C-alpha cells in the first residue's frame, strides 16, 4: 500500500484575524514541513493543489513554485500536481509543457503530472472564462496539444482557444514519453474519460451510488481502443 499527502494551504479566517501578517506565511511553510516529514517516513506522494481567489479554503495558487521547492528539500517522495490548471487563460499550454518537463528533469523522475480545469466559477470567471463547459473544451484541447509539444520538433498549432507558430518547446521530458499523467475526477463522466484516455484518476468526490449506476455500454472504437484523437499516457516509471 502506498500513502500520499495532499497539501493546499488552508488558512482559517480566525488565524488571519489573530495574526494578519503571519498566518498565511506560517501555513504555507507548514505545508513544506509536512512534505518533508512525509518524505522521511516513506510516503510515496505529496500532491499540491492549484487554486485561485478562494479565501480560507486554499491559498496555494502557485504549485509550479511549491513543487520544485519541495522536490529540492526531499530525496524520495514523488511530487505531484493535483492539479495544474490547463485552461489557456490561466496557464498557457506551452508554459505548462515547459514547466512539467523542467521539473521532471530536476526531480529526476519524481514528478507526477496531475491535470484539471479549475473547481468553481470563482476561479474560472476570475480569468474571464464564461462557464464550466468552456473549461471542459479548453482542457481537452490543451492536454492533447501538450502531449504533441513533447513529441514534435517543431510544434505549431492553430486552435480554438490558443495558437502558436512553429516552435521547439524545450526541454523535452526526461521520463519518456512523459511523466505519469493524471486527471481530476469528480463525476461518472470524468472517471470514464480518465479510463478511456488511459490516465490515472485523482478522485476528489464520488457523488451518490445512483450517480455510478451504468446507463449504457461504454463507447469504443471498432478495435476496442480509444479514439485516435484522444491523448494517451504510456509512461516509463523510474520509481
């Protein structure tokens, strides 16, 4: 059995009221201390969220800063993004591809790439995204294209939510073809999607038993494999 730690920098309002200048700082550093303790005691993972504008619930908005910092202060534990937001207004896909590959190199294969699209309208509307369905379409486009960026030299794209001229996105991942890939799942449709794409499921909620009653047979191609347009996740693990 493998154990992991989930950090999100919850900062209760009463702590801020008692110590306006220090409560947030103390909570952020406490998350790093917990990750170091988990590493010493043989935990497999530490997962870091990415949330924006959510007072109290989570003040951890820059996991691309937190995760390398934790990786540098630990020796064995895998550092994972749970999640990195893939919607282009929040994080340009090329920048995500660069950051993931760089952290993969510097951690020497200890990074796990968890993906998602944001958890609430407070977050996505703060970046000018109108609704949740738009974040879904943005996520699908961005994930597919990030995988192409790691394969293709040069890479270029004219898309619905972002475009870029031919460029070589560097570095390429050290773990081939890319670090282990996960996606946030909180509904039957996203669990099914993760299974169809062959990626790990980061489970945050399960709903009710009725939500998971089968309604129809799963849709498959004639060969029984995912659609050719779907991203795939075949990963060599070094752990």
